[in-house]
C-alpha cells in the first residue's frame, strides 16, 4: 500500500454524513435519530422522532441505543453530531451525522415540536 492510500485509510471518517432527505430515508427504514444537544436546546424544538441523548451522556454510555439499527446523530449545526457519530462508529454502530443539524432540519421544512 502506498503512502497516499495509507494516509487516506488512516484519516477516513468512520461514519457517514447524511442530508435531511437522506436521514428521512434512513428513518423510514428503521434508523434511530438521536439529538445530542443540551436540554435547553432540546426544549426549544426537536424532531418528533428524535431521542434526547446529550453528547456528554453519550460519551459515558450509549444510553440504550440499539446496535441493530443505523443511528443518525443530530445537533444544532452538525459539529457535535459528527463527534457523536465518530464515537458511535468506534463502538461498532452504523453511524451517521446529520449535515447542518437542526438548522438544516428546520430549513427543509421538517416538523419540529
């Protein structure tokens, strides 16, 4: 294996990034949506099907998130969800980060409660 191939493999993300439309497809197929934002952010509006698992709680435990289904992590803009997806992928989950987070979800006109 060449140096470039080795570097690509070393720095490859262990999770995938997904758009709102892609997340909706995954959810329709049985994926789990977790919202890793703070409690205050969660109370300000959330995707109806999301489970609240703050990032700091997720770091300590996977909080009962099933490994048998893909997991989509959502935050406000996509930064914390990328950390959550990386963490979940490292624990053997099929993990995704929602690109643009809750901001993108709202902008796409998806329901918020």
